[in-house]
């Protein structure tokens, strides 16, 4: 197990759950261009995302993610189902979940299921907006997730 310092100062493992290959590629490129210290694991469906987070089946050797970026509309098991399972598991509920929406309506849909993500980010429509999006994810990580416990 990594020490607190290693988890705070080392690379972060990001699980990106996004079915659109174009959005996934753009996301990965922008993180790389921003030279953020992280590893992005890209999963395109809800069932595989849960396997990855639970470290089971083909993902048994993968690290548990430090943060999950979750598209709610997934093939098979929906992002709502994934979020529900994470938030109802005492161990997994500690993992911050950022729901990626395409509009304010997407946030309301998630909330209408009685669920709450740690934060919501609207996916950019234009590639140049993606840099700002990546920075907002980085800021979320450092300001919310990494704040020292009191």
C-alpha cells in the first residue's frame, strides 16, 4: 500500500468511463499535453468499469482508481448504476466521482435517481474548450481530493 505522501504527491490513477472513442482520445491527449502526472485507464462500459474498480476478472492487477470520470449514458449497465454501486459501498464511496455531462439536464437526471456525484463537469463541445476542462479536473483533484484531513 502506498503511504499518504506517495498518494498525495505521486501520479494519480484516473478511470475514464466514456463510450465515445473520440471523446476518450481527446481527453487523453489533453491530459498528456497538459503534462499532468497521472495514468488514465479508459473503459467504455459500466460493467467493465465496475470490474476495474472492484479489481476483478481481467482487471485484478489494475490499481484502484483515485478518481472516476463517469459518462452517465453507457452501453449495458448505465453510469447511474455504476454511481449507485460506488456510493452504496462503504469502501468505494471514498473514491471521488466526477460525472461528465453534456448539459445541465444531465446533472438533473443523475440527481433524479437520488444520487449525488462529488462534482459535475460539462463535457466541452469544441476541442479548444477541452484544455479548460482538463484544468478543472486537475483543480478538483488538488483542491477537493487532496485537501489535508483535519
